[in-house]
DNA sequence: CACTTTCGTTTACGCGCGTAAACGTTAATT
DNA sequence: AATTAACGTTTACGCGCGTAAACGAAAGTG
C-alpha cells in the first residue's frame, strides 16, 4: 500500500517486459531490449540493478542465473503515473484532461463505444457523490 | 512548429502563472510562488532564467524591471505533455488510458455529460478514418 | 555622494537518470 | 588444473533538475 517507487522511463521498459511475462531471466530481458531499444547489455544490467535497489523487482536464483519478478504491479504503476501526470499537468482536472486527449488523438470506433459505455455506467452507479 | 522545449515540473509552475496572465513581472511571479510553493526567491529566479534559456518565455524591459511573456503556449505544452505521457506509459493506447482514468477518478456529472457529447460528436464527424 | 536595497546574473551542489566500462566470481572448456 | 566465458556487481560520468547562495549593477535614500 506504500507508494510504489518512482520508475524512470528507461526502467519502465524493463518493467513492461516483466508485466507481460514473469519471471524472466536477465538474458531474456537483455535480448529483448537490446533490440527494441538499442541499448547495450551493460545499460540494461544497470536498470535491473536499480530496479532491485528500488524494490520494484526481485529475483530468485536459478542455478547460476537470476529470475526476475515484478514487485510493483502494472496497475499500481499506472495508478501512480496517472495521478502524478494529472496533478502535474492538469491540476487534477480529469474532465479537461480527457477532453484534451479526445480532441487530439484518433480513437477507434471500438474505443469510443467502450468509453461511452463506461460513462453511461458511471452515471448510473453513482447517482449522488 | 518546432517541438516546444522540455519544461520541468517546477518550471511549469511559473508557466502556469504566465498562462493565466501575461505579462508578469519577476516580482509578481516570485510573490505568488513563494507562497503557493514555499520556494525561496532565488529558486524562482533560477527557474525564470532557465525558462529564458530554453526559450519558453521572453522578457521586455520595463524601466528597471523585466516583464515576462510565455513563448510556449499552454496548448502546445499540453499537447506535448499528453503525447509523451501517452507513449511512455500506455504505448499510445488512448482508449485504454481514458478508461483507466475514468475508473480511478471521480467525475462530476457535468464532466460526464461533456465527454459524452464529445464522443457522440466524434462518432458523427469521422465516419471513416 | 556614500550606503543600502532591489533586481537580475553567475556559480554551486547533490541526486536521479541515461549510458556504459571495469571488475569479480563462478561455471564451462581445454 | 588453468584458461576462458558468462553473469552479476561496482564504479563512472555528463546532464537536467531542485534548491539556493554569491555576485554585480542599478536605483533609491539619507
């Protein structure tokens, strides 16, 4: 329930892999990111270590290698990033923020439908807050 | 049309003032932020200078004092922050992002109405994209 | 005019981050 | 067993940022 540690942009690329599949060995992570991000092995190792130090991930020994697991869940991360962003840029005005995004970004019809349903539900579920 | 310079969180507090009212003298800015943010005069002066160097603001001399004007518009700023955030945290998935925000944050009825109308309009305006 | 206050400019410093080299230890190979 | 390869740990370095002190010039005050 503590606030999750701050995860930097580069570090978040490591986390993204672990959120997709857990655990992963250092090598699996390095091979992926080496390509996707064009980082050197050493750079990626640094991120792993920093994430360990921050307690954003943990490892278990598997023979000579380590297997890494996320300690911070994707959901916690999103929640905390959302909050920070919303306050930093929009002073907490969610409505304004969503509106801004909607006018800037292209949404698929499916997205629109989904959001409409969400809004409809919110209207009903919370008549008086 | 160039990408706006990166404006840090602290610096953005200065910008927020200038977006509300322009121009402002150093003193007006300092007096405001000194209180709101509990910063020292010197700290705020640093931000003004960094923003000048980044060409996020400019000044005109008014006698012994400077009057500051934004060079980066609020809209440019929002656009660029939105984009960065969306890509960094959601890999560009707007629909997902909005949904996440909607489930986390409380929206006023007015906000909900407004978003619904926006969505409705998007549906009509862009039948085939 | 000398002194103090005001206001802008320059310099400083620790920390996180992006980036990676260097190092040490353990395991594999000859 | 000695050498090399693999893998994790430690150290490094420049840059932006939060934070502010120090400095210099100009203007107001006695």
